[in-house]
């Protein structure tokens, strides 16, 4: 083999090989060496086998993955890829071969394997497809339909969409493209940051892939070949955000057991056989758990019962359940053919043609090239079906809720000066129900409008902006609360009304605002109007982020302050009580004292105090999400930041929260964290003379 591995000053791998397949092998091998533990955790998560070494806490996830048939769907999609696009299938296999070649070496350096007793396993050709599915299966937020079901039943049909907002279980991002007439160089810039649950090691991997066919830098998803989300080929660059589209459906199923043990499901044509079998989930430190896996013509059954009353007219002696219908399971397509096509892209036209094959998840994509081309469009598979499918669980036996044969057409827009994507209602509005509030998108647009000389360096001012527009409505309620306050509460009120609305880590006023906001959220959630929603929903704990009343109130606070079942007079009283509560207590600390990073780790670190304080807030451009009223700890933030310069790729920059290596103790394990905290970017180095060649 002719593979060469170079590293930059941050340990980022730069790979060279003679052809794309050999390069894919190199990418798999270096990823396995740098991130063996992360890869194996992802493989087990995709198979539903994490409880076998992480314990019973992972049983809910494993059950869902098995019942949703993720691994089987990945196998189906690989079979389809083999038949329709053999070169891409071979490319994926080369990546898997590289992973298997590097795993033993990587595992020998990763202490987590010894700590858990896990031995590195073997990746199958379909494993990257399964990892992709498990990473994105919750992106469209189908559990929100369970929440709306509870709201409609317990609070009333008129309130079904009351809490419609960007919630804690939703992945979002900022992204923007600035055309050449608004940059100092005269060439376009593409910049942004994906907001994900922060994981250690990070969910994105900086990497360069070079062979005679292409030379691309970007952010890879460990376990997936190529650069799916963010890349710069030298002549064209692209980036994505979550379109917030709705493309997964939940069906209320009626099932019955046959004398031979088989299962039937009631569909539009009457009772029909459903596939059913049992699987055993091994649990470290516990007894194995046997689950039944059932799949109807709609899709796999993921819930027994739907949280509602049984149909009294159903005399079948059966039961009700909920099935999940999602595009790759239906079509056998995952869109992996897009990945090598993006690497080969030279113009926005190439990128545009490539992402026509995108399936999951549905994204808004932006791109720019050195010829002045610009692109702003939606990519992905959104089924055409009845509006009710997007809102609630729908009856499986009603043919009105079937999917049309062809997916929905995908919107696109012209870029004039700049275009912003931040999960708000806009380009993708016809495709979804719940979107992020407009604050981030509007603020980025406002900042971009302030200059016509943007440079890669000046984009830091956008990435790190801490203005919190969503505070305005609560501050208006605080302003109304002038009468009858104690001196201490009045002092809190006066400080808030003089606050600059910036969620800076060192700001005591931001900490004060957060304390008042939290007290308001708790009181609204405790109001008698929401008493019925305080009872736990009858669904698995896995879906709790979408189903708990507290987070729902926290993220819909702007709406609930001015509309909803809580009377306006009670809202005013609640705000006064919150001011009194905060005024009577110890002065709140600066925002960054309580608003600290809380990354997910498969093996949690015992030293929680190591995690730093953060600036920003959920609706700031510097989006660092906590759950107001319950915790200030931030589990979601920028999983990477980037700026792609189309004038000079070496003036581009990128950063991840931790580092290039997933190995504790490695010099590059967390060396990027200080820069990430300051909002700085590490340089993108492309001159091979300025890189260090790895020996062996």
C-alpha cells in the first residue's frame, strides 16, 4: 500500500493514498487507532448490545434499537447499495477493512477496554450504515408526537401545538454563507457550527483525505467514510444544518396473537401477518432480557400501548401498540452514494447533483465555489402524506395515512449577499411542524448585515455572540411587575432591566436572569393548568427528554408568558413571586459558575469539577443549552465550529470541543478545549511541507 499519514500541530490526520478505496481504508484505520473506544461504543449502540458491557442503564436504548430494526435496516440498505452502486459499496467495505485493521492497535491504547472487560469486535460491511442510522434516528424528533398525544388527551385538543418549539431533544445548528461581494477577499465564506449533545470523544473528527482524484478537508463522523456534513475540496465547500423536517411517522397498531404464536396486525385491507421473533439482550451484572420484535406493514413496533384508552369495540383479545415508519426502512436507501460524490465535487453544481441522493437526516445545505457559485437548498427524503401524520399517532388501519409513492419536492432559494440557516421556520417550513425560534437566524443575519468585509478571522464575532433575544419577553413581564415588591425583589428587578442581555460566562446579571427565569419556569410548570401533564407519560425513559413537562415549559416559555392555559394575571403573579424568591436568597453566581459543560461519556469521568463554565444560552448564536428551572449544566453546544474560505483554503479554520485523539493521556486528547472555550479556531494546514509524517 502507498498510504501516508501526516499530522498537523493539533494531531489532525492528513491522509494520502493512490486511489479512493485505499484512502477509505486509511481513513478507517486511522480512525480506529485514534478512537477505538468511541468506534466500538458506536458499533454496539447501532446493534443494541451496549448493556452487555455498560450495564442495565443502557437497556432502554438497546431495546429500542432492536425493536426499530436498525441493524437489519442497515443490512437491507447495503444490499441495495451493492445492487445499485457497487463502487460506493466497495468504498464502504474498504473503510470497514481499515477499521478492522486498526482496532486492535487502537484498543491497546484505550484504557476503557480494560476497565469494562470489552474486547474489540469486528466491523461488518453494513456497520457504518447502522452507525449512521443510530446517530440520526432521533433527529426528526418523532417522540414529540407522543408528547402532543399526551397534551391533546390530558389538556385538550386546542393545545396540541402549544409547546411547539425547538426542544431539548432536537439537534440544531448555525450555518451561513457570505457571497464574495460581502467579503474582504472577494470570494465566498461558508461558516457555522453544529449543535449536538456534546460527547467525549467528540462527535466530529477533523481529517484530510487526499488522492489523485481529490484532496478534501472537513469534519467526519467517526465510523462513517468520507465527509458527509462539512467539507472543503479547495474549489467548493459545503455545510449543513438540521432542516427540522418531519419524515418519520407513528402508527397506532391493533395486534392479535394467533394460536401458533404468530402475530397479525390490522391494516387498511384488514388483518395481515406481522413478522415477529424474540431477541435476548445481555446485561452486564444482570440477567438477560428477552424482548419480542414485531414488524407490521407500516414498520417496526417500538411501543406496547399508545398511552390512550383501549378501544372498547375491539373484541379481538389483542392489544394496541405503536409502530415507527422511517424512510430507509421503507425504501432500502440511506443515500451513502452521496458521500464519495461530495469528495469528488468541484463546483456547487456538483454538490447540488450529489445531494439529490441524500436520504437521512433531512438537512438544509449551503455551498459556495471559487467560480462564485452559491447554493442554498434542502436535501433528504420527506414522504408525502396526510397532515395528521406529522402531528400525532395515526391509525394504521386508515388508508388516509399511507405514504405517497414519491417524496416531497425540496425547496431551494437564491443567495443574495448572504444566507443563514439556523433551524428556524423558513426554507424548510413546508416540510416540518416544529422549528427553532427565529432568534439565532435573525441575530446572525443582523450581524452579517453590519459588514461587507468579512474575513475568516472576523467570523469569530458571529460564532461567539452571546446576545439573548429570547429574554425580551420575560424582561417585559419583569418590567410590568413594579407594584408590591419587597426592596430586595425591586433591586433584582432594577438590575434585570439594566442588563445588557448578554449571556457572558462572567456576567453576574446573566446569572441573575437565569435564576429568575428558572423560578418562573418551575412555577408555570407547577400551575394547576398543567396538573394533568405532570403525571409521567406511559412511555420508555429513553423518550423522557421529549415528554417531561419541565423541559417543555422551559423551552416554550416565550409562548407561555403570553398565551396558553395559564391566565395572564397568574403569569404576572408568578413573575413577582420569582423576583421575591431570588431577592430573598443568596445572590446568584455569575452565569459561568453554574452553566458548566456536561458532556456525555459512555464511562462517566469521576472528576466532574474538571468541566468548565460556558457563555451563551439556548437561543444565543453561541448556543449552549441547559434546562432552565432544573439545571444550568449544558449538555448541548457547538460540537464543532468551522469557516471555509473559498479564496484560500489555508485561511480556513476549524475547532472541536476536545481534540483529535480519543485516547486519555494523548497530547491531543483535549488540547483544543481552551480554544473552543475562547471561540477561536485552529488553522487548517494543507501544505504537506508543514505537516509531520507519521512513521510505521
